[in-house]
């Protein structure tokens, strides 16, 4: 009897089968069996790979193992150094009192009752020149310090920090996602930025402040040990007098360094064609503005302040930084595993399958673009991949638009932001750095990404009807 290789057997193929089976697997391992996130996600990725070897042509069982490892490696290449440096930034800012000093500065200016507004505005502003993940690394210590200072409202603070960063990430160039979509669609940058701000403001306000305050009354997320900093250490810092904390400029230094360095690279890359003289400095700004380098420099600043405002010996200080790196390594592994699971789902062809199906639906271009981006995002996890997929499909159709192309860019951005869940590395980043359980992350992060998406679409439909700008 001749053995037939599994992948040689012919089966009717629909990527939806892979998606549904992958969904069942990840829920079974993470929710029902309650396995550690890294183990559950990697096992789910291997399982999806095996399913792909059955249904996808030119995809063998050997490919399943190799592609999981490759996707995990690609994820670590993208977030490994930043997360490790973010662990040092968080440790340094929290335990030196720098984050607490910034929190008190916000409260002095806006009052304790407006702490959520301060965090929302800060995260929104920072996310314009900086990737979402970098913003969350920098803002999470402030949210934790704000909770330690006030003794309440951590749910609200996590929601507003996540909302501000996520809204800017998908709507406002020169953030890379909307910038790339605008280029594919052929929308001029200036008008895209203006429409992006108009779209982001109500999305961030309704999601961050209205939903944030609503869920905060119903869900009390405690402050947990994370990023190698215990709740007791946070509370001890929160009780210190302001005179024993770092100065306001030194406290802000890690954030300012990261934003200025990354922002300089973004600005030079965006405007060097308009200002040719910038081409000479571009290699240098690209180096120092690379998130790996910029966050390393910011981490050094945070670590130095931590050393200055602690009573540790050099060896004790070094040991504390090592503990932070251990914590960061676990977070990086979980985040990359989530990306690996999403990549194996994408390898099934689910994105193109759903996008092609939606093209045949007879609805308006704005809603079609939103739906394509939304369904691809839910299926494969990556907001940027969903946005670029939708942009590639919609670009040839822009001549049929009765409104400015910038509105199409915003609809794609809104769709690409919807329903971040287990296959999105950002979901695990928020969960692990914020110290949230999986259920709490679904109740906060997943819901807020969906609200931003729906609110953004509604804003685009209303504003484009009143001001078509054509």
C-alpha cells in the first residue's frame, strides 16, 4: 500500500475553514484551557499551519513549522529591541519617580478631574510622528503612575491612552499607515492630514472619554505587577513629596528624546523631496530616528535618572535593569507569537478571499473600502496589512468617487482599526504592558478599536456629504 502525502490529497478549499478552525483553536487554548499566552499562541500558529498544509496548494507540513518560526522571528525583529528598551524606560520612569512627576505636572495644569483628558491629548499628540507601539511604551507608565497617585480609574486611563494612540495611528499622516494609503489612493498629503484630524477628534473623544468613563464605572481593573515593577513600589513612589522627585525636564527626557528623534526622521523623509537640502541629513536622521535606536537612547536616559534617584549600588542598579529586561523578553515573546498566529492565518489567503468577495457587493465606495479593510483586519490581525490590502483594491476605483480621495483614506483607516483580538500583536502588547487579563483587554482594547472604527466611518460619511471637497 502506497502512502499518500497529506498535502497531496485534494480537498475543497476555502480560507474561511482555516479562519474558523484557527479561531476555535486559539479560544480553546487561551480561554478554555487557560494556557500561558505564548504557549497557546504558538500552538495555535502551528495548528493553523497544519490546516494550511491540507488546504493550501504549495504549502507543506514542513512549511508550517518553518513559517511559524519565520513569522515569529520577523515579529521579534520588529518589536524585540523596542520592547526590551520599553521595559527599561518603564522601570526607570516609574521607580525613579519621573512618571509620577509628569502626572503631578498634568494635574497642576488641568486638575485631577481632567487627568483622562491630559492622557488622551498626550497620547494622541505623540502618536502623530511615532508608531502606536512606541507611544504605548511611553504612555503606559504614566497611566500606571496616575492610578497609583489617585487610587482609582485605571480602566479609564488605559482606555484613553490606547484610544489616543490608536486613532492617530490610522487617521493622521505622517503616521506610516495613512501615509502609505494616501500615496496609493492618490490623495494629497495636506488635505489628508486635515481630514485625518477632523476624523480623529470625534473618534478619540467619543471612544476615550465617553466609553472610557462608561466602562470605568463598570470595570475596575486593579494595578498589577508588570514590567518588573510591583504595585507596592509604585505606591511608595506615589507617596513621595514632589521635592524628592526628578525635575520636570529630566522626567520628560525619555519621552522627548524618543519623540524628537523618531519625529525628525519622519519629517525629513516626508519633506526631503520638497526641500532637497534635507537629503544630506537623511542618513543620519534615519539612523537616530529608527525606533530601535531612539528607544535605546530614551532607555539610557530613563536608566540614568533611575540610578540618580535610587539609593542602590551600581551592582544593585544593574540587577534591577536585568529584571526589567527579563520581563520585557516575556512580553516580546508573547507579542511576536500573536503576530505569528496572524501571519499563518494570512498565509491561508483569507485576506484576498474576503476582499475579492466584497468587491462584488453593490454598495458605495466609502463603505466598501471600510468593509474590505475591516474584514481583512479581523481575519489576519494586522491593521497596516488590512489598510494596504484595501488601498490596493480601491485605488483603481478612485476615479468614481464623488468626494475627495482623502475621505477614502479615512474609511480605509477606520476599517483597518476594527476589533483587535488574539491574532493582533498589538492586543498582546496592551495586555502585557498594561497588566491586563485577556478578558479585560477584550473589554477595553478590543472594544475601543471597534468604536474608533465605527465612529470614524460615521464621521467620514457625514463630513463628506456636507463638504465633498471636489
